[in-house]
């Protein structure tokens, strides 16, 4: 999610240094798996920015996202303190191409519409 650079906040590299750093715990999500997302939303809010909409696309052959979409949407909304109507979760496949097509992993893309005060 581009909440960092869009709001002239710390870059992702400054926030989450190399894996051998002591801040590695932040990247891996301890104490909770939502730490990174929550931190990004908090930084945006502290800068006076307002998240208008989050759009998340999961890229995988399996599992099917449909049965889990609403729960994912609700969870992301809670983490970011947003109305669930402002969060979009959808999925696509790579038509069996690449590591996601071979079911070796899942990829995700996310974008955020952010209102920044002048």
C-alpha cells in the first residue's frame, strides 16, 4: 500500500529496514499479523491524511477468495478504522502462469485513495 510515499511519510525502506535489522519483528508482524497495515494507517492519520478507499487484489489459483471476501473486507476495515464500504477485496488468477499459477504462493496488490490536507 502506498500510504507512505503518498503522504510524504517515511519511506517503506526507512520504516521496515533490511531483514537482518532489529526491526525485522515489525515486518513479520509481531505481536500481531496486522501490525504493518495498522502502522501505515496510523502514520497517515498522524499526518492529517484521510483514507478514502482501499482496494485489495489477491492473485492466486487457490483458495477461492469468494467465501472469505466479506470477512477479509471487515477485518481490513477494523484495522484501518474505516467503514467496510470503503474497502474493496477481490481476486484474480494468472491463468496458471508463474509461481501463483503453479500454486506455490499468493500475491497481493493494494492501492489507497487518500485525501491529504493542504
